[in-house]
C-alpha cells in the first residue's frame, strides 16, 4: 500500500476505530475465552500471513547481523513456488518478559503459526534494528527487481505482543521511516500483555491477555490482515533543566542538543548559563504530581522485589496499596509540602488548536496531579475525561476528543478520594483545557523535587529555587498508523 493509500484508509477510518469504547464487555470476555468467535483454520491463516521462506531468512539475518547489504547479497534466488507475496505478511515483536508466564509460550505459538523468522523476541532483536536493517534488506531486494520482496514490503503489517511501553517502543522505531522517507509505513496491531493496555483498548484489541489464548491469537492475526487502518497522534516532549542537577531519566528520554529559547518562548527571570536538555515521544499521556509519585514508588518497589509482581492483577493490587501509603488520601491531615497543590510550583501555558500564542491557564489550588491525555483510555481502561455532552463542549470551547485530532486533553486530580471517584467513573476529572501545545514552567518553593511520568515511565525531577525547569510538549508532524482490532 502506498503512502497516499494508507493515509486515505486511515482518514476514512477517522477517529472511529481509535475512539470506540474499549472496555471489555461480557460478550468480548466470553469470546476471548474461546467460547464464542469464529474458528480460524491454522493452515489458511499461515497462507495469508507467512512470508516466503527465502525472504524470512534474509530479513531475520539482516536484523540480527545489523547488515542489510551482505544479507541481501547472500540471498539465493527465490525457489519455484515461493515467488508470490501473501495477502498481508505479518511480523510480530514479542516482549517475552511481559504477560507473566505467557510471554515465552506465546512466542513459540506464534512461530508455529507463521515461521520462526517472522517472530522477533525484543530481548534479542530491537525494533530499530529491524527497521534499519531488516526492512532495508527487503527494500534492497525490491530495488534489484524482486517483485515478491517489493509486494511483501508494501503489504507488510506489524503486531506487537506486549504492554503500552513495548508498543510505544516499536512505534517510535517505525517512525524513523518518516525521517528517511521510506514509504509505505507499516501499520501496527497489538496483542495485550501489559498491565494497563490502554493503547490496546483504544484500538479495539482488548484489555488483557485472553484465557483461551491460542484460539484468540489466531483471531488476532486474522484481524491484523483485515482490520482497517486508523491514525494516532504522537507527541514530542522536551525537558530543559539547569545544568548540574542529577536526575535518573526514563529510557524513553534521550539527550538532545541545546534548546532554542528564542522560539516564541516567554521566560520570566534570568536564564542559567548552561542547561541540560532531553527529549522523547509519548503516545498515551504525560502527567506531573501525585499520580507520578505513586508510579515512581511502585516501579522502585517492583524492581527491588520482583517476586511481588507476577502479573497484571498482582501489579494492580500492589499499585493500589502503594497509593494508600503516600498520603494522597489524607492530604489535609499531613503537613508535608510535597503533598500540596501544584499551583505552588508550576505555571501552565497552552496553545489552542487555532492559535499561535501561548495562553496561561490558572490551576486550582486543590489540584495535585495534572494529566495531558492523548487517548480515550487511561489507567487500565478508565475514561477520566468522560463522555461530554455537546452543550458542555460548546460552553467550555472544547471539541469531541479523538486520538488523531491534534489535541491533548488536560485534566486535574485532587486528593486520593477525588481520584478514586474519577477512576471508578462516578465523576469526571477536573477539566482544565484542550491544547495543541503545552508548556510547564516549574520552580522549587517549599519542595525541591517533583514527580513526572510519560506513558507509565516515571522519574523524580529535581527543582531549583533560582532557575526554572521547563517541559514543552508539541505534536509530531506525522501520524502513527494503527490497525483497528474491532
């Protein structure tokens, strides 16, 4: 499929696939258990998704050796009978450490359904290596006149078996194709193996690993062939802090060249002589405050005592228990400055969709957590933004939220009791704004650190009393392409 055809298909699907209700219904649960749902013939599925053997070997060798040229040159001519590309060749990335005991078993089952060379364990082959070398091998073969390689590259679809973090990792690697103008962009589907699985829920792939998973995986691969293409916004985040501060950043952030403060960037006070700058991409959400603090503590507890976290249910129980120990539920009774409102340390600026000027947005003193949300789902399928009525949208100047609308929904959470009611969907979160770009200016007051997270990766950000730390969020100028699992 060419770039224009892929974009047209995504546009036709619009936000419908991305904003469909993602909570698993009773019917979906029964179907996931294998009680209902059409039975997929194993051999017929293989015929539709399995790449010709010689291409599988070449692509796998290129990705593992990180050398697309030598692998392509050493490839023999296609044997007779294997020259036709399948209907929709599928490559699967598996995070074998996700899903508890299911990861390794799932990898073996997938290899049996297609071929060993079409299933990549992310502990052995990084998605960036597949993009830079494996796909390049296909492209080299196509340039040399191999029509089967050309058709396979054009029809290729990707499945990711893992949690939201794994999916984001693969999407970020695929996005390199835009920068190199290597079209078309393969769309991505999901086999949920994580704890929250909000990306999977948003695009109709379900919120948990199914009970009767062998039959369910065959149906997922079948949907990967036939599912329509949807679009997903990607957001770039830039963190600028005074140089000299020690911070342990998540893997999703990397060092960048010095930030350009001249770009319509209003600064109050003096700038430090030297700054440290980092950047990354997120697809689901960015947050600052108490929820990030709970996530940070949970991650450290899980790393120190991995035997406590044996699956999604255990993770959620630990997470809930840990949140009760952080003082969020009894904030009025605690004097710690770190439990007070974000208003004391933070200024929020946004650009609306139709405006190029920054607008300062007031933050209520009760707000202890701010979330900028890209998807309809948050926190394992919750909908904190809510299903807003047209009258309310018009009154607040909002538009209906979609995952490809170029806007982030910003909402606030107060103390733990308020957050609990929001997460059980008894009430909506505190709506603050919709924004096409966001700028946070953070400076120490009575507390010298703040907790931040993006797509479930938290970190502790030190603050200076003399100079501000800035977090700038802006939309990436292209969409990620997703396969709808509906």
